[in-house]
């Protein structure tokens, strides 16, 4: 599995808190899903509140 750096914001608009998360996944699509899943299970954040801006392979 490859490592991906997922970057984005939690919250709405420019006031959202930026984040960077490194995840292991088979593809870029699964890296996005893993990031959504981690934020949802660990912090109780809904997918609609998470804005993923980029996914880069490391």
C-alpha cells in the first residue's frame, strides 16, 4: 500500500481549520475515504463538514 498526504479544511469557508493527514491506501480514492472515516470515527465530524483540497502520493 502507498502513503498519501490528504490536505483540506474542517468547517465552512475560509474560517475552516486546515488539516494534513497521512494515510495508507491502495488508491487516491481510498485515501479520501480513509480520511473521511478517520475524522468521522475519531472526532465525530460529518463528511459534509470536511473539504478535501488535495491528495498527493508520498
